[in-house]
C-alpha cells in the first residue's frame, strides 16, 4: 500500500482529484447506509440536497489527494498552491503570549491544514487518533510528523503535551466535530440537534487563556490548489469562567457550523455525527 501511495504521489493534483471524484460517487452508489446518513445530516442542517451534493465527489477527492500530502518530501513546502487569508488574526493571537488553538471541521482538505499552519506558525502540536490497522497507523504517523508539526495521540500524555505547548506560546491544532469516547464530551447543539461533542478545545482554552481560531482549508476546482482561511478569534470564550464548559463547547460548535455553511459542498456529511459515544480505551482520558 505504501508503494501505491508513493506511485500516486507523483500524479498531478488535478488527475488525483478526478480519480477521487469517481471513487466518491462509487461509494455513494454502493452504500445505502451512507446515502441515508448523508441525506439526514444535510436535512438536519436545513440545507437542500443540491447544496451539499458536490460533497459526494469531494469525499473521494480527499482520499485521492492523501498520497500527495502524505508522501511530500520533508523539506518541500506545501504552500506553493495555497492561497491564505486571515494571517492577521494569527499574528495578533500569538502577540497575546498565551498560545493559540487552531481548530476546524472535517471539511475540505483538513489534512493539509495542519501542514500549512506548521509552515506558517510552527512548531504546532496536533492531536489525532491512530488508525486501527497497524500499517495505516504507521503510515499516518510517518506522514503527519513533519518539521514544525508534532503529532500526539489522543491520550492523557498527548493532552498534557498540548497544555505544555500552549504554555510556551505555541499552537495546537485539532478537529472538533468528531464524536469523542464516552466521558470526554458533552451533549451540545449542532445544527439544532444534540451531538456528543469533545470538550478538549474548550478545556484548553478556558484553562490556558489561549486564543481560539477557527480554520478552514477549501479545495479549489480543477486541481488548482487550496484556500486556507484563518477566521476571527472566538472572543466570546474570553469572558467565560473556567467551569462553563457547555457554553464554550456550544460556541465552538457554532463556529464549526459557520465554516460548514460557507462550503457545504466539501463537508463530510456521511459521518455519524449524532451517534452514541464509544467506551474509551485504557490510555484515553480527559485532563
């Protein structure tokens, strides 16, 4: 599989995206359950199906672009075809001296986002959950560990590392729209329906005083590259007491909703966002 990834990494981005679009539609037609979940989530967000329809192909494009993103030589920049907006928000955030929390949803090229941010503002520490398949977990760790970008597992040790990172006025990055294990989240509204939502970003912000910046990384048409946007900080978090987790989580969910609504054709609508949380493994936990 790694040899296949290396082979595909030499393809032009436009060709990979064309291949991926076909893959996305193949999965759509072969999986009735995926179609039901996709349509239900789109309806819950109050969108017409046609607004989200491009996300079917975009899901496949996400998979197809991974070889190019993961197999990129360590010394090669990823910013050559990335248009950036909102750098002033990040510069002002670092000037406060309490660290920065970059976060976003599973929308667009969320694998490229941390790599680009690391080149701009590294060192950055990103948290992730290793894949269940050993070969894929090894590939993920190898591909995501880059100059200026450290990846840590979603465990107590990883969470402690993120707090140390913020204390040093550095940045952390995480995706906040996935369902965490039981005990590591709260039920908070997401598009008008309770969704079990991770509290990690809120805890990091409330306990450290770090600035919280939403980030999106939109995939441009015809393989032309990407548009990385750093959104304004979530200033409403600054006035919350450290114990007010639910309001903080709700504010973060609202920011995720805004990003999704700005590019509904690139969100992973097929994810079971409203499912019950699983039981955590022994090495997982909240701070």
